[in-house]
C-alpha cells in the first residue's frame, strides 16, 4: 500500500528542518534543544517504521516514488524512491540516529545544540542519499553529507581531530569528484541523470571500464577498501562517540550501497571483467586488516580495523556473484552473495555502532581508549560487561547474532565461487574471534586492573536503554533474519538479472 | 547616412551609459560642495544613480541583438544581464565600503565617483561591438581602478600595489592594443562582425591573425588575472583597502568575461582552434597555481586572490569550449563567483574595526563562538568556493566541467576536479579556524546593520541559489542561445 503523503520527503526534510531550528535556537536553551532533537529523531524513526510496514515485499520496482522537476538546464529531477536495497538502510539510519541523540544527552557539554543539529542534518542527508533516484541529486547529497561530518569530528573530536577530519574530508572528496566526472559523462551520452536510465544505457566495454574505475574510487574510499582505508582509523579514533557510531553504522554502508546501485548495474560487463580485483582487495581487507586489528592498543582503532575487515565481506559477497553464476548458472546462487552483502551491511551497522557506544561508555568514565588502562571492568560494571560480551560475540560472528547471518551467507556464496575465496574469507572466523575476544578479555575480564577501574559505576538508565535496544536488534536479526531477507529478495533478484545481461 | 548622424535608436540604446555618465558628473559636482561629515549624501546619490541606471536599462533593454552607433555599439540580452549584475555588484560594494571607509577616514566622494566611472567602463566594454570601443571600455575601467587601489594614499603598501597594477596593466593594455592593430591591419575592419567575417574568409591558419590573437589572449588573460599573467593579483588584492579589493573582485570580473566573449566568441570565432589551445594552457595553469599557492597563504586577502586565479581558470574552461553551452557555463560561473567573492571580502570588512584589518587567517579563529550566524555564512561561502554541494559554487563547476566534457576535453575536466580537491584544503582551513579553534578575543562583532544585512543576504543567496540553481541557469541559457 502506498501512502498518499510524500513519506520519503518527510524522512529527508523533517530532520533537516529540526536541525536548522536547533541552530536558530542556539545554545540559549539546551534542555529544549535536546528534547527537540530527540522528538525529531524519534518522529523520523516512526515515519520509517511506516515505510517498512507499507513497503510492498512482492515487487522489485521502486516504491513511494516522488518526482518533481528540479533543474531544467541539467535535466535533473527531485526524484526519490526506495526498493529492497535502500529501504532497510533508510530504516537503519532512522533507527541509529535517536540512539546517538540519547547517547550524547549529557555527555556533550560544548555547544550541544549545534552538535545535535549537525547529527539531524546529517541524518536527513543520509536518508536522501539512499532514497535518491536521480544521480545528480544523489551526488549533491553524498557530498553535502561530508560537511556536517567534517564539523562533528572537527569540533567535538579528540586531540588530533583537525588532522583526522581534514584527512577524512579530502579523501572522500577526492574519491567522489571522479565519480562526478563519470556521471556527467553518462549524462552527456544518454541525456538523463535518472539512475534507472543510466542502468539501461548501453555502453562499450572501454566506457564501462572507465566509469567503473571512477565509481570504484568513490565507493572504495567510502567502504573503505584496502588500500584506501587509512582515513577511517584516524577519523574513528578522533570522532566523538556519536560521530563514530554514525560513521561506522551508516556512512560506510554508502560505499556498499553505491556498488549495488551504481557500479554493478551501470557497468555490469566491467564489473564482471574486474571482479577479481574487487575480490582480491576484499580478501586482503578480510585477512590482512584482521591481522592489523589484532595488534591495536586503542579500542576504537581496533573496532575501526574490524569494520574494514567486515566491510570486506560486503564487497566480496557482491562481486562473487559473477563467478557463482559462471560456475553454476544459477541466479539464485548468485543472489546469495548479494543477500549476504546486504545482511552484513545492516548487521555491521548495528554491531559496530553498539561497540562504539560501549567504548564511549568507558571513555566517558575514564577518558582513555587504551586497552591497557582497563581490566576487570566486569567487577565494577557487570551489566555493561554483559553487553560488551554480547556485542563482542556478535562481532566475532557467533550464531544467534546478526553477525553470523551475513558472514555465513557470504562464505557460503564464496564456496560456490571458488574454494580458496571461501577459505580465506573464513579465516575471519578465527581472526575476528581472536581480536574481538582478546579485546573483551583484556578489558572486561580478569582482576580489577587499577584504581580507576575500581571506581567505575555501572550503566545509567540512558546508556542501558541505548545498549539494550541495540542488543535486542542484534539478537532479533540473528535469530530471525527472514523479514529482512523477504524485503530484499525481489530487488536483489532483479539486480542479479541486470548484472548478468551484457550492456555492450 | 553620413557618419556624423546620430539616430534616436542610438540614443535610446545607449541611454544607460548616458544616464550614468551624466549622473556621475553631477555627483562629482555636488560632492565638491559637501563637508567630510556630509559624505553620506554622495553615497546615497551614488546608490540612486545606480538604481536610476538600472531603471533606464529596464526601460530600454532589448530582446534581440541590435547594433547601433555605426557598428561600434551593441545592445543584446547577454549585455543587459551582465550590466544588471554589475549594477548590483557595485551597489553592494558601496554598501560594504561606506562604514569601512568612514572608520579609516578615507570616506571621500572620489571613491564613489571612481567606482561609478569604473562601472561606466564596464558597461562600455559589455556593449562594445568594435575593437576601439572595447579598448575604450578597458581603459576607462582600468584607469579608475588604478586610482581606487591607491585610494589610501598614506599607505605605502597601497601605493606599491597601485604602481604595480598600473605598470603591469599598461603593458597588458599595450599588448591588447597591439594584437587589435594586427587584427585590424589584416581584416581591414574594427567592427567585430566584419572582423569575424573576414577571419572566416581568411581561414584559421593565417599566421598574422594568429600572431595578433596571441597578443589579444595576453591582454584578456591579464585582465582576468590568469596565469602566467597573474603576478599583479595577489599584491593588488592585498595592498588595496579591503573595500577596494571587494570592488575589484566583483564587477570587473564581469567585464573580463565580456571582453573575452566579445573578442573571442563574437570577433574571432574563426580562430577558435587557436585560442582554445592557448586558453587550455592558461586555464590549466591558473587552476594549478592558484589552488596550490593559496595553501601557503596566511593572509586571507592573498588567499582569496589566489583562489580568484583558480576560479578564473574554471571560467576560462567554459569559454574555451567555444560552444554556446560553454559560454553559458562561463557566464554562470562568473556571476556566481562575483556573489561569492563579494561575500568573502565582505566578511573581512565585517570583522575589521577602526585601525584593525581582519585580513589574517587567525582573525577568523573561533568565529563560531563569537557569532554562529556569520560563521555559518562564511562556512557556506567557503564550501561554495570549494565547489561542495549544495552550494551554488558546485553548480558553476558542474556547468563548466560539463561544457568541457561535451567538447571532448576529458583530461582537462579530470585535471580540474583534482585541482578543486587540492583547493578544498585551504577553504577547509578557514572553516577549521572558525569552528575548531577557540577565539583569541571574545568581543562581539561590530559592523553596521547594513553590512550585516547584506552579508546575511549574500550567504543565504549562496545557499538558495545552490538549492534551486535552475533560475539563474535558465537566465544564462536564455541570454546566450
């Protein structure tokens, strides 16, 4: 059932309007600002629940479409719509943002209204990125998103925040501008910026390779894939807790989303031709970055590297589809890799977000992220310890948690593509468990490490609420992922068909 | 029709210029009888003169290209648009300048009179249809600007800047005139329409024409401030009083565009291959040098000067495409650049106080703590200049890159976007200073209400024109079919 009101526009503009309102209110009335931010983000989430409920699970076509002329000179439209790939990511965005608002409730003391405004504006822009069906609208939102994040890391970040945020901005900006050239090129060939038109457009192999390369730069930086990942650990370490959560939970997903929405359907032949490259980079991320994570001394850095390794599964699952199809001739088999990639994205959004929240909880008390400064936290914070162990297990891919579903699907798909892919990918079950459990062991278990740990107080109600909600989501998705898979199925089947038909 | 007759049509079409000239002379006279404390009268009269000129332009504006004054003058929609934007830019520059000059005891009537004469030069240039009219406009504009740069005559830096500007500007004018004389000698005509026909008949490989063209490109590149003829830009921008820098960076850029458009697109389209190659080099060097050297600047005025150089590279990229799409993009870029540049220098004026120029980068430290709104305005201006959506600067870059891609200059487009990433760094640094650093002083901003209002409007324009760029784009497309 389609709503008769512009539900996607509301999702995009409601948080942005609330953010601007917050900027106008300023720091005069901080309490009002907090409640306004919470109300706006919860309202956005409720609207996204309506989106989830009314979404037609039987069709692959775009739903809730809104299309208005925007810029005549460039034939660009204000064109929104969702399918099974973008809708879950929108709901994820709307789900995480209120938690970020709650988590920063009293922790942020420096200009809290601007802090909350930045997150709300960011939320609107991110939802817009997922909902945009016009490539230029997509690009505008994609770039605009950098501005609030740049400010968030730079103003509320740690000691090396300026370096980290400038690096973050320039890295992503450099990746995206070449995508812009590619989009303009496609527009000049086909006369339309509508993503569906770009997907339908015939392109020669050479054009596809160039376009694919330009997209690859943009999305690989965002995912991030090895070797263009170096901005992420810096950005994560320096960002405030909320910034890290949004970065890990939502922003990284945009790279994966870009591959599914742009690279694969617009340049399918180049994708097939170059799938070895993406698979190689993904496996390097899984294995090598997994090892790098093992030696980290800083909790946030460790989770950041673990994110890179986990996002390797997303790109691996997406690009393994070609070989599965070549080996088995089964579209269902190929779809499994993409299913796994999507589940992994949603699941990683929840788990990495939760882990950054956990680190934030510790950091707020101790003002240290060094693993060595902790030890035996469970003695003073038993409830927190339980949550940390749960999310650690989920990060390691324990069955029953959402982390298991995505990794399992991708490894299964990789088996059908090539035994060695699966073999290398499965090493994550060892490395992932090693670095996560070792982290948990060093921080949570053991005797009380020092006097500071001895004085820790357990979770307050606010923190309990945030972590509890996330824990419920991680478990629910782990035990019963079927609703998510159902939502995606028609769209992913259509995408696989698109990928396997040559455009040359 | 003997050459001496002046028809009614001639007078009607040139009515804006005639009106402005008359009004400026009247203002000059009135100003003689005013005390220093009454300069506000000159100021108000100047604004009235601008409004009157705009009104006359609206009354006499033409929808179709009309040539008058025996082929030396042309009235066309693109000229009207450029003129109207120039009036606005000059008016805004005057609004910013009044308080600034007053605080520094520089408030003389000559500032406004010179500004209006510069505008007259711009208008003559915009409506020029012959080489002589073009040159007349260039010189009227340049002479007024030389005097304005030296306006603070007690400042050694200003005087140095003015001398430098004057000497280098004269050489460039000489080069331009020399190139024009070559073209005239070969084609036998001063009128751009005839020049265009003769060049078409002679073909693109006539060596004398190319020789003349090279000198014309030197002149155009100098007026734009494009590399390698950019040496004057940082020194003049830095040395001139900020109010003059603001003036210099706005309306004269429209004149530079008009100069390039009239000379190259209307006068010498037959030599497109020749000037495209030359401009590719100039544009590429401008984007490269402007963006890289700006990183090293600690003075905001110098930084914006180098940023201007890089923006000029983008404008030239639109022009060198040689298609109507390219000219539209360049026109659009020029207008948006003028809006952004006025805002950037307006911020310096806002932060300045008596005896204190807020033109160092450190002066912007912690601006967010002092005034969140004006920090946000500067943030929008900086991101817009960097070409980050959703601000208007992004669409301008998009338009010129699209024009370049459409004529097959893929590598130039890629170079342009990469240099714009390099350029983003120094714009980000300003944002960093405003937002991430603590202020070294906590004093609230002074600035008059007029300055604050204009600057707020300026910042909002950058945002709104970016959210809905269709209107201005359509306007640019309509005047340059």
